[in-house]
């Protein structure tokens, strides 16, 4: 999401004749949409488009300020960036230092290390670039990132660095601003539409695919005769302005109601909230809805605190989740929202106004120094593995546990996301047993263990693709094409055994396998038998934990103070759907010919829980490195179990 109050000027204690209260009211709608999305995501499904509303507002107000200064000949870069620093830095510093201090007391080293990284990125206004680099199949869930929302602040600040320089250059050379801004906006929008299909993450976080939204506002600022009375048609009738404003608000509301997280966004969908914002602003402050609804004192008041309100709300939701399971209750969400408003109002009164208004003096230096200090503290925390010295020495190995999933796993070769499988994925060595390992990332994690245990006895061909179950006609178009390719290789190789292993818990609805899996698993087995495969091994779900196993083990072990014994088995944090899905698969495959079902639940779990560490090991020799993916040692244990079952 974005900074609800952009770096653009908002209401000042002494309002100038340029001030438009309706724009503060528009900010209120946008920030309330974002808060509604985070507090009630199932109801306010498209609330995240409030970010796009703020982008347009930012472009309009900032460009209006720049053009006014350039017209008057009073523009100075020093003054512009001084105002931006005093506007943005103080409230952000308060938030970052608060997150750092709270994290010190309640976060384990690994999440604290991540927090440190994101604090440094937030202080440097590159959160969007950092999150872009992190994004991927194994990227921690958004709910584990307390500063996720600062990505939009990065987009805006990067725009503020580039845009004044470009606009000043155009002004000095008397280049037509509208032509260049329009061309850049069209190029950015086209890039966004193109990338949202090929790389949705890049389209979301890249400044080049987002700046068109700010430039829509910039175009309006340049077209408008005066920012105080912005309208597409300065002489437009009152009725036309009213219609324009109503249409704009309808577009914004439609975006909030119609757009969902699974929509291709931003893409074409982003036109709905951005053009809606354009219509509302261009209608001018005299339009009925702008004057009566958006300029209402309550709306203006929320708009005034929208920047700190946006800053506070998401970290508060994050830390509430760290405290306990009750964080998802309605009462907790209401408390978090209420606290967000209180902290936002206090931040506005005690921090923003003190730094923002009056003579700059040393305020800029203090703000910059504070941001540099908290940024450095965040980077040190990240580079020092989350400051594990905060915990007893006996726990540090577990608390700082890290695992290289690529070790021996042929990542980007035979364990892929979007890439094609390499030719080396087919093992054509002359061995008695020929095996094809087929599945998603869980199969990719099993390969190193299987190879280490059986490399002298079997020729193992591997085909693993992230988030693609080994089932025909299921999943994305990439999955469908990939699985068709695997079936062709199987027909070519005539393997003695095909092993199918996947994150089965993910491919179900409720406690049962989903309809696609249930409907297509049988036909997949038929396809294998048609290709001459007489020995099909399906490995059931590995134990699935609610959080990464190292974190759960750390929490459980700390409860055992002062002995700090690491449990070999544990039911704490174990997802019970693992057992349900195991039962569903077992029942589904019970009468399938040529199929051998291997239950990992049966092997790895008992009445005392599921294995957390490889038996007869010491230290942090864990079975899984995240919620369910096997480590190399865990994969070797499973491979030995397959041999014990007489499968090979």
C-alpha cells in the first residue's frame, strides 16, 4: 500500500487560498479503504487500491507546487527537498524506531533480522526494490513483514527525486510539458500492462510500471489553469462538475468492490481508481460531493492524519499477530484500528506539525541524522543475524538456523519455477532401476536425499516445478504444459518406477482434496499406465507446520527453561490437515492398480507428535527448513524408508 498522505503539502495551520479540503477528504477515503482491506480482507477485497488513489493525489499536488514555483521564478531545489524531508522523515522515524524497539523484545533472531533489513530499506526509501528482490515462491508471507507497506513510500520518493529535475529541465528549455508527461505516462502504463502478464511482481513494485499513476496527477496539474480550481473544463457548468465528481467516486468505490487480490493488478484494473481520482480532483472544490462529503470536517480530519495512520496500522496488525492467536478476532482488529487512530493523531500533533511548519532551522539536519541512525541500526541488525546474543547461547544455533535449499537440488535446472527443464534432468545412465521423480518443490527437495541414498543403484530423472502438482490438467497454464512435457519424457524413458511427491496439503479445499485434484488424479494414473508404467509410487504429505519448523522449535524450546531441551517430536504448531489429507489420499488410492501409497504421516508421526529432528542426530539437524519442505537429511530419511518398504 502507499503513504496515504503523500509528500505533497496538506492542510497547514494557516490555510492558503490554494488549500483544497476535498483532497484531504479524498485521502480519507483512500486510507480507510486500505485499513478496511487489512482489517477485513474478506469484505473490503479491493481496499488496497487506496494506494493508487494516493499516487494520483501525490502527482497532482507535487507537480502543482513545482509549476507554481517555476512560474514565479522562485523554485529552488533546496527548498523543495527541505519541505519533503520535514514532511516525510519525522513520522517515519518514529515508526521505525518503535518497530525496532518492540521487535527487540518480542521477535526471534530470524524475523528480527528481516525487520532490520526492512528498516534499513525503509530509511533509504528502497522498500519496493527490496521487496521486489525478495519476492518468489519461498518468500515469507506478507503477514510476516511489518514494514511491507513502505513499498509505496519508496515509489513516491523515487518519483520525487527524478521528477523535479526533469520538470526543471523542461521548463528551462521551454519544452512542452504536457507532451513529455503524456508520453512518459503512456510508456509507463504500457510497460505496466505488459509486465503484469509476464512478471506481476515487477509490475507491482517497479517504479517504472507505477509512475504513470503519479503522472496522471501531474498532467492534471499542468492542464489546470489554477490548482485551486482544477477542472478539465474551467468553464464547465456546475451540473457537469457534479456529474464528474459522482462518476469519479463511483469508479473508486467500484474498484474497492470489484478488484480482488487475485486480479491481474495493477494492469488495466488500475485505471479504475486512478481515473476515478482524476475525475474527482478535476471536478474542483465547488462540486457538490467535493464540497459536502469530501470537505466535511470528519473527512478532512482523517485526511490530515492519513500519513501517520497509514504508517502505524500495518505494523500494529503484525505485532498483534505475534502476541497470540486471538489477534484475528473482531475485538482485536477493532482495538488495533482504534490504536492506529490514536497514535496517528498523536504523531500528527507532536511530531509532524513541530517539524513541518515554521522555519526549517536545524530540523532538516535532525531529521536526516535520525533517519541515518535508524537505517544503520537496521542494517547492523540484519548483518548480525538478528542480534541472537539476546538469547541463551544454547539456543542460538536453532534461533539462527538457515538452510541452503539449493544444495544438490539442481535449482533452476530440474527444480524450476518458470524455466524449461534442462536436458540433464534425464538420467540416461545404464543402471538396472530407472526412476522418474515428478512433482512440485517438495519433489525438488526430496531429490538430494534420494540421490545420496540410491545413486549407485538407480538412474533418477527429476522433474520438479514450484506450485505444480504432478496431475494432468491442474494448475496454471505453465503447470499444464510442464506436466504434458513430463508425460512425454516418461513415455520416452519407460521408467521402472514413477515417484509422485507434492505439497498435497496445498491442493485441497477444507479437509478434502479439492475437486481438480480428486477428478484428475485418477486420469493421471491412467495416463502413466498407458505409457507402460507398472510401478507408481505416491508419497503422501510431509508434516505441515503452521510456522517454519525452526521458529516453532525455538518457541517450544524456550518454554523449557532453564534446560532448553529440543524435542525430537512435537505436536505444537502441527497443522492437523496433514493427517486429513493423508487419509483422503489413502482412501482415494486404495483400489488403484499399480499404485503404492507411502504415508509419511505413518512413518514420521506417532502419538507424541511428528519428528522434528533426524533420529540419532544432535543440534539443529532438522527434518524441515520451513513449514513442510524436507532438508537434505530429512529427504535421506524418507529415501531410506522407501527402500525399507521394498519399493526399489
